[in-house]
């Protein structure tokens, strides 16, 4: 489904601000994989997402999405196959436009000069009702009036309106209160499961990283330290994960030390 | 002052307001929707005026309208390419195009900075002879811009609800969202600026033809005047449907001209127009800002009094 081969990225090369964000990263996702990604700040998680989505061109390597090499494809073209949510709930919808208009944009379809049909509006209503937030009765209100949680739920709906081949969730519940975060997470799970979507989700919540999905990646210093799936992942606790994290970071450091000495 | 003289003044204000409101509608699209402050407006307005005049003088009064609009599209396209594909800041792109258009405009007028259309058949004189024996005789100066404004409002109301129109609005409303979506912001910005500048060109063309002359300064300060009208309109009709808001900015343009006409009656010299429009823009933008600062100021004053800080 998604294959990353030897992806590297260094920002500001040759300056004092040089920052190596990804180093020779390889990753393969199968169709229907729901992968959670954990790692400390600066580990390269968001950079990995940016590379997949096409926000920048990686220095080395190639990205193959659904059998097609998309390494050189601009971001907006890839976005047809990739749905994306950010931590900031304000980032995924246009506040000055109505809920209906935002959904119409997300739905795409039709020609550039086509209007939104009645049937489509009815479909939007049904989809909104799934959120159970009463938004289906507020379709003509501007999105700017919604709360952060409602906006993030709406963004999730928009990103999955046309089922994407790949869904990238970048800590999409981190800015929400615990109750709302739980709701949005449950919604995410049901949408991903029902659509059979392939999904990558960054989270700082170790327990949800283990509970959700079928695979967990641990990143550090621009590479994947641990790739947990199948029997190795089952029955794993947060403590196990933390211990593994420390051990592996130590090992990586030792490796570096060996290389440098 | 007699009633008929007053009506005469009001009619002039209405004609000018309607003609220039086409530029206001252009800014409604580029400034309010696309969130691009298009500073090439002055030059584009003059370009529409010169191209329209030259085509009309050549004997094609009706062709002058599509020609002026086409010239506007071209100008908007250049501005858009500069800011979307060449890494030039959007304000600077407008200024550069505006400067370049000065030479282009004089070139269009054949090296002169003034063209006279006293004996030219224009859209206005054409309609005048058509209306000669009807009850509407003599109202062509009002009817032409009125029809144009109605058509543009209808177009905008329909266009901004299409998928392309929604994409243009989203580009202005949340660029972050658009950048990570399947909308190509380069495309939407380009289309938006082309369409907006077509209206600016049309506006210039109609003003020149109704005045029966065009000079190189016809568009100078137009962007500020149009912004002032836009902001006046938005304070009255800032919310609601696109059609209502578009009609609102036309209303703003007419109000602006009426106020200006009244000010002229009180012996304000005509050269004050541009200073007045500048002040209106400052007040309209700074006003809401100071309003948000007011509670802070009030608490500070109250606090320093009571707590002796």
C-alpha cells in the first residue's frame, strides 16, 4: 500500500541550524494497516508525515503509494489519495464558510463549475448525524462558530468523505479535552474500521498507541527504532513500551558512539 | 437648492457609484474572498479604460467591453503568476504590475496620455440612440452601469457557490487547510485574480466611455476609493448570502459617492477626494481594532486609579 525506501531529510544543510530529521527511513504498510506512531518530540514523526504528504521533497529515497511512485508529485495531487488531520483543530476547515460548504469542498466530485446538489446535501446531513453532535441541524452556520472538538470531528469527516487510500493523523486529539478526545478517537476508530482505511496515527498517549490499531512504530532521531506487530505487540503494557524505548534509545546511542569512535 | 438640482447631484453620484462599484466588486472577490490585496487595481482600471477607448474609437463600441475585460484578465494573470510562481510577495506583485501598466497604458493610447471620445460612438451613445423614443430616454448613463452591476452580482453569486468558487473562498479563508488539501492554491489564486481584474477593466472602460475621455490618471487612487466603498458596504451588509454582501458593497460605493457629492456642495475642493477616501479606509480598518483594545484601555485606566499602580 505504502512503501518508503531510504527516506532522508536534512533541513538547512550546511548551516548552524542544520537538522537531520529523517535518516534512511524504510517503511512498508499493508492495506488496512492501522499503525500508531510514538516517539519523543523531535523524533521525526511529523516530518515523516510531511514527507508522505509531499510538503517537501526528501533528499534521498522514494515514496510509493498504492503502486504509484509519488516522490515527485506535488502535495495537492497526493492529497486526493491522502487524508490528513493536524493537532490544531483550526487547520482543517475554513471558518468563514458554512459546514455545508466545507463538506462540499471535501466531497469534491463534479466539475469545477458544478453546484452542490440536493442529494449531496442530504448525504452530508446523514454523515453529520453520525457525529452525534447536532451539527446536521447547523449546516448553514459558519464553521468558525464550532468548538475545537466539533471542528476536529468535522475535519475527520471531511478527510474521510471520499475514502482516502491513506489517512494521516498527526496527534489529532492532543488539543482537545479528555472527554472530547475520547469521542473523536472512538469516531476515528469506527471510521477507519468501517472504511477499511490504511491509517498512520501519531500519538503521545502510550496506552492508546497500544490499544488502537494493529501495529506500533517507535521513532527516535529520524528513524524507526521499534516496529511492533502481531504476537510481539499483544499483551504489551505501557511499562514494557517505556522499557523498550529506553533500551533501544540506549542501544542506538551506543551504536552512534561506536561509529564515531 | 432646487429639488431638480439635488436630483441631478444624486444621479451623478449614483452613476459614478455604480460604475466604480464594479471595481469594488472586483476587490470583493480578490480582497474579501481571496484575501489578496491587489494593488494593481489602479493600473488595471486605467488599462480597461484605455483599451476600451481605443477599441471604441476604432469603431467597435460593443467590442470595447469584452476587450477591456480581456485586458483585465491578462493583467490579473500576470499579477497572479508573479505571486504564485515566481516567489514575489503578493503586495509587491501588484505594485510591480501597476508600475509596468503605466507604460503599457500610454502605449495603448499610442504614446499620448489623453484620448478624446467626444465624437466616438460608445456603448453609452449607442444606447442613447436606442432609447431615444422610449420613456427611458436620457438615462443611459445610469442604465449601462446598472445592468453591468446586476450581471456581475448574479455572476458572483452563482460562481462563488460552484466548487471552484468554494475552493477560491477556502484559499482566502484558510490557506493552511488548502495547502494540505487537493485544491491547488496556485490555480485558485490565478482564476480569482483573473476574474476580479476583468471586472476592474470593465469598470474603467465604462467610466472612460461615460466621461467621453480617458487620461492616464483616470485610475489613480482607485484601489483606495474602492477599498473605502468595500469597507463601508461591509459594515452595513457584512453577513448573509454572497448576493446580499455583493449588493452591500455596491451600496457602499454609492454611499461613498453620495457623501462625497454632499461634501462638494459644502465647498470641499474636488482634490480632497483621495484624502477623504484614505481617511475612510483608515477609520474602517482601524476602528474595529481600537474597539477590541477599548476594554483593555478602560481596565487599565480604572486599575491605575483604584489600586494606585
